[in-house]
C-alpha cells in the first residue's frame, strides 16, 4: 500500500514525498482513512511507528475541506502533548506536512517567555500545539479563544495522565465546544484502564486501532541486561562507550540530580556529555538536544521527562543507567531507538537494588530480557539490596510555583518552609493567571479583628543534670537505624525527578 491510496490531497502527498516516505506504517494505514471520514479515533501503537504523521496528515486535510470564509483566523485544531520536546516535534511535523497549504500553526509551552507566543496567537493560527500548563496560562490571560476548535488531539495521552495532567485536561475540555460538535483523536503508545476511562468521557463512538499488543517494545530493538554493582555502573558505562566507539548514546537516569552528576562524571572521563531534564531551561534543553543530534555531544543523559518526544534519526544506543520506577516507562525509553524500521540496541545496567523493577518490566513485556555478566564487572553477591525511593515528581511542563503550590511548601530566606503566613506588610502575591496564592487573603480585604492573645509557651519541667531526655528510647542517631526505618516505611524526603 502507498500513501496515494489513502485519500490524501496532492499537496500533502507532495510533502510526504519530499520527506522521502513512500509506504505508510500500519498505524497510518488504519488511522488516516478513519480520520478523513470524520470519526473519533482511539489509537495505540509501538512508539516510533509514525503516530504523529498518522494524525497530522488527515488533520490538515480536514481543515482544508471545512475551511470557510470567516473573519479572522480562529484556532480550529488543538493538539495537546505532555512535554515541551514532544510539542516541538509535533509542531515541526505540522509545519513540514502543511508547507504547501495556506494554513498557519504555532506551538506554545512553558519554560520560555510568553509574550512572543501571544504575538503569534494574535496574528491568527489554524493549528495550535500546546502543553496543558502553558495553554491554561494563555486562557487565563485571554490571549486565545478555543470556542471554535473542530479537532482535538491528545497525543501520548497515557503520559499526560501519568504526569498528573488530568485536572488540566478537564479544564481545557471546558473551554472547547461540546464533544458532539468536534472530532476527537486520542493517540497513545500504551493503553490502560485510566486511558479507557478518559476515552469513554472524551470520544464519541470511537474507532479502536491497536496495531500491536499493548505495552510492547519495538521489535527491532535488541534488549540486554548487564548485572553490575551500583558503584561500578559509571565505570562500566564509560568502558562500553569507549571500547565500542559509540558516537551517539542516550542514557536514562531516575532523577535530575543523578542526570547532572552522571553527565559531569562522563565529562571527567573524557566523553562529551550533556544532561536534559525538567529543571533545565528550555534554551539549555534545546542546545543539548541540538548538540546531540549534530554530533557535538556524544552522550545525552536524560530523565523520563525526555522519554517522549525525542525523535533522533537512527539513534543506535539507549542505556538504562537506572531502571524506571514505572515499568511502562521502560517501553518509552527504549523506543527512542529502533525507530522507522531501523535497528537499535537497548542496554540496562541493573544492580541488586533494581531486581524487583526488572521483574516488573519483564512482566509487562511478557518476556524475559537476556542477561550477560561482563568479565571484570561481576556483581558482589554479598551486597544486600537497599530500597529505591520514588524519584518521580509527576509534571513535565514547567510551571510557576505560584500556581497551585501550597504555601507550606514555599521556603523563606531562612531556608525553612513557610507556615502559610505572609510577612507583615507584604504585598499580595498572585499566580500566573492572576489568582491569589493558596492560603492568603487578597491585600484589599482586611483581616478580621480578633483579640490579641498573649504569646505564651507551654510550661516545661526544669531538667537537672543527669535527667533522661524525653522520649529518648525512641531516638536514633542521624544516619542510623531511624533513617533506615524511615526509608523502609516510606518516610523521609522524596527525591524529585
């Protein structure tokens, strides 16, 4: 089957040929005709199999077919993505495939200045690609109107739910026309019960497309596990890159701090490396990704925030320096290689702490991943496993801490968390949409008058030398048994990704 048989216009077929594509992928073969018919679609396929073109091409044709001579240029198609990188990738696809059409598009995401985005929106666009947080920022400032959206696309919907965007999605849906008056497309690399619940609410009698068994890795990716002690992972990674003369390697860690630390260590080993994660500015992330694509950066160290949306042509190697806490994220990580029919290699460095995570991944894949112990890096069987703290924060879109951040989590100059009280005489602070911060009264509203109570302290018995400390039998020295118990019970501070 060729693209000519799918019912696409001559302008779109020309753009496809200019990209060097002649044969549609299975997801494109099934999705494009259904979308051209105006049907709602719930589609799932292995990552890297062309889902983006699967909805971009028919979306553009539908907009051309329903184009009317109306005043201005309202937003007629909205594509929501969970991360900035994926938003940029989708926006590039819309621009590339729509280059021969009189349609305008733009992309909005957090982490960059909002004013240039406002200027582009005011000039009018037909297709808007956005992350949920920044889209709601624009809606709050009334810099866009979504009341005339004809087509809604949720791309990587499972990732959006996994990152906690369900409430933002509901707010966005409230700004759109009713379900019956628009076409809804839900694309996802994996399906879950949560995705089905969202589809039941969003889609109208959808056509279900699933071209591969759910939660499966790309077939052309060779997977391998190297058991190794945790403190020797960096040494082994550097050795594999150097001895194998790998020129382009994508390495995944669980946390932001871990990504920064590993990138610095690899630099010390003489390997050009850069880190990319949610704490990096958009400019830094763009520079790191650009350097990785053009060969200036040999090793790109990333967190799961980058597992979706990184489209790197013929990426040969992906390394799981640390296994993900969520098994499905393993599928998305290794899906960065073996794309568009190319072969790829995915290697996981697994220590004794991660054996349970490995079993969970193999359960999701319904297969055992081959394991190979490398000479000189045999694991020490006397090392006992330690608990792994969950390092996932659950947000991929950089957003102002004033939006929805509890006052108790904001810190003052002393470094201690604020108890939610504003300093005397301080001005009222507002969030990104002009809303007062949680737990504060508007500045113009006087606080109710209450009788001042004298500040007193609870009476404490006076201790004499030699008296036992209160509750001393429940105390443990810092770093001792008390900390271990807190970790086992889920206490203590969680590391953020």
